[in-house]
C-alpha cells in the first residue's frame, strides 16, 4: 500500500486549470497583477507550455497554452468565458488598480456590495475574467436578501 496522499500537500480539492494563448506571457502578467509566484513550467517541443503552475496567495492555478488541434482552447478563441476566477485580498482597491495597471481591462470598479464584500471585476489580457474582493461584513442570507432588495437587485452588475 502506498503512503502517497490522494490530494497533494498544499492543494485544495478544486484547483483551476486555465488555458491561455500565450501562457508564458500570462504568467508574467499574473506576477505583476496578482503577485503570483511561478512554481514550475513544462515547455513542449514547440516552446508552448504543456503545463505550468503558479501560486497566488494560498492557491495554485495550473496553466497551459492553447492547443486547438487537441481541442484545448482559451477564452479568446471562445469569444469569452463564463468562468470567473475569484480572488480575495486585503485591499481590493489597491489590488484592482495593480491588475489594471499591469494590463488588465477594467470591467467593474470596486464597490460595496449587498453581500458584504467590496468587489470589482476585470478581464486579464488573455481573456480570463477576475472578480476581486475584500470581505467587509459578515451577513446572514436574510440580511443579504434584504440588502439586495433595498438596492434594487444586481442593477450595478456589468452588462455583457
């Protein structure tokens, strides 16, 4: 019987694995935008990244270049993505500015939200959407519902 842990040390049970056109450049962006640390990269014979891993805060993100011939495509080839990567930080305003200054596109500037977070959204240069938040208030589901109704629902959400 093996003593290998079924979930590797340091990993959560869900780890995003994103595809980018230009994964090596995306790693550089994530370093500037989110203070990512590169864990490793495995280039393929053509120089594209077959696999890479970065760490942002206490979380890992696996990455690969797009390989359309294998059915592996990124959000730019799909004209967007329905998946958001959510990042909690100590200061959402500073983190949002850092990510936009590094080359991200502002989508929704940080604002106080009915669920108790200060929250904003941006799109990185590789087509991935990031929501960034700082938790400000602990609220019950009932309090969130009341605040949402008081504010008129999600009317401040960005239009697609």
